[in-house]
């Protein structure tokens, strides 16, 4: 979570503590579960077939930028601070 905090998204705890609560948007946090290893990354752009994220420690001790397909099986959903309920208009991920 250190990278997200450095980029202005103040989060205490771990990625596993976060639950999806928002549809995707630039600036949201993408949540992942890689076989029990939880991860969070900052959404930097949205495209038709994929979105991009910047993150820290996807590769140990490195800052990376990646393209993520919308149907990535590790994608849990998206999170934003201050949102308390998931909008009914959007399906869960």
C-alpha cells in the first residue's frame, strides 16, 4: 500500500482489507487476488479491452506500469476511499 499512499491515496491496512465499492474510473484502486496474495494498484487509464495501472511490488521492490484485461481472473473489482456502498447500477465483479 506504500505506493498508493505515495500517490495520494491514503490507506491503512492491507489490500485484503479492501472490498470493491465502485465502478472503474481513472484514479480508482484496482483490487487483485493472485492465489491468496492480495494486491492493489492505481488505475491510470481505461480502454475498451483493458485498463492500465501503476503499482509497486507486483515485481518485488519495483514500480511497474501494466495493462490489465477486463476479464483478468485475478481482478476482484475496484475501490475508492469515501465510498460506503456499491452503486446498484453496476454489477459486482
